[in-house]
C-alpha cells in the first residue's frame, strides 16, 4: 500500500444514495480522520490505507432511528442496549422517545448517551416519571405528573441532547384525565420551541369506569389543533383504536389537512404496526416523513432484568405484545413491500430525521467534512415474507439487511441478536 495514502478508508463501488446531496449512483466514499473526505466515481485505490469492496450494496448516510427506547435498566425491562439497536443493527443515530424526564435526564446523558458508540438524542418525556417500565403504570401519567416549568428548563438547558418532547394522546389516558395532559405537553413544546412527538393509538386499558364519554376516533380531531408546524404524529399504521384509520376503516380527513400545515408523520413501527391499515393509509396519500423502529424490551426477545415484571397483566393481548421480529432496516423493507420506492424510503431514515432534529449540518448526509456516519446495506431480490402481529403477511420482492456501519469512521458489523432473518416465500 502506498505510503502517501491520503485516505484512511475507501468504500468502493457501491450504490451511494444521499438525498441531501442529490446523489444516487455508483460512487466511492473516502474517509479521513473519521470524516467524509470525498464522494466521487473511481477514486484511486492507491489513495487509501484500507479498501472495502461494497459492490452490489447500498451505501447510505448513517441511518437515524427516530423512535428508540434505550434508557437501559433505568426504564426496567423496557429499555434496550443503545448499541444493540444502534450500530450493531446498522443504525448510527438513535432518538430515545420519552425515556428520560426532567428528573432523570442527567443520568441518561451520563450513563447512556455519553458512553454509547451510537449517536444518541432524546425527546424528553412530558411526564415527570418518564418512560419507567415502559409506561406500565397509567396512574403515573396524569396531569399531576407533569411539571411544565421544570421540563422546559431541562430541555432548553440540554439542547445538545434534547431535540423534542414526547407525549401520548390515546383513549386510556383521555378516559382518565381528558385532554389536559396533551395540552400541557403542547405548551412545553411551544415554550421550549421544540417539536412534540405524539403517540396515537391505545396504550393503556380503560379504567373501571369505562371510556367516560371519550371516543378514540375523535382524539386526533381534538389534538391536532393544539399542535404546531413540525410536530410529529406517531404510529399512523397502528392496529390499536385511535390511529389514523377509524373504526369504519376510513382514514381521518384531518390527517391530510394536518400535513398541509406542516405537521409530520413518524411510522413508529413497533409491535402495533398493521400492514392492513398501512395499505389503507398509504392509498389515501399518507406518506410518512420518518421511519422509527420502536424496538423495546416488551416487543423484542431479550433477557429481562431481575425483578422486573415477568409479563404484563394480559401477556397475549397487551398493547406491547410483539412476536414478529423487526428492525429499522426491516421497516424500510416493509415500506417498499407496501409500494413505496427505495428512493422514497431512504429520506425517511436519513435527511428527513436530520431535519426533524435540527441537525442537518451534522448528520443525515454524506457531505465532505461531516462525521463519517455511513450505513451499508445488502439488497436481496426474491420473494420474502414479512408478517405483522395481526398475522397479516406481505411479500417483499426486495429485502434490505444491514451489513455494517461506520460511526465517525469506526466500523461496526451488524451482529445484533435481535435482527430478523430473511424468510423466503
């Protein structure tokens, strides 16, 4: 190898897709000192100390998972190891949704974000309790458990880490407390000038007193007027009541109006993702902005920390139940199997989430001088079965799987045990 090599690493011969740069073609990507040094055709191999042949693979800006749960151990069984769902799954950036609160944010920074090889951001919980045990105890999420001033203070004092607010708008909470909690969350977002990420679709069971006059199908209509441009509607394809498709099987007309005034949509795949409802929503023109995986300890088979609940009260039917394995990259395949193109899906995990985070100059692109966050995927052609937790199946003719990623130029192979395996049709 030449002693005058000017690059540390050369990814050679892959299909490079960078929506932020307008690049889509066979190119080489050169890395120097952990930064993108060049993206061009036919970079001389003698110019690099190390060459990795990525012919036949997709070379993308480091993937960004906009819906992660990685407050490991502090959130009980719920929180995953950040690098297992991050760099070991081909994903370079994670956004924890609602794990830390204004009380627990310092611990999240010190014990999760700082030591992780993956890049980690947070949408801080609107609730004082945060995501402890995965929102298992609904009584902790009332208006009395929200401190607007404290949450605004914590968020604005930690803007390098906190990029939004997480809240819920679903029938279990509305039946208990009405709309007040989401009004408070919207106020936090407004005062902190950060986007609010709103979970739709039933999370908690109804109280003993029932729905108390609330209707899951009216929640979207009542909540959307509280939200601002840039706020995020999550779980559009949920199989639980209160999502984008109502009980009559129709897509809420308010959704398109919300998108027209600048609200965004995150898939938040998770165990409640429904191919049946996704087909209806996409057919109605609802194209997600971003594609979060929503992997957590109750929908993924990982060892539970000692002393945490062995199971939920209704292990077979609780809202978190998840038997179909999935990942962020598999969610990309899901979108393609539903009729979206690769060119539509790549921005959902690169440039669009970078904009959502207000970090387009740092992540989500393969631009010279940016950290060398790169995801390399294999693309298999054939017929592969993808299944959801309603037992619906779709056939994917193109299946994406992570090969490896670079995080600031350091390589991590896709070895996470939670990654799903290809199932041939």
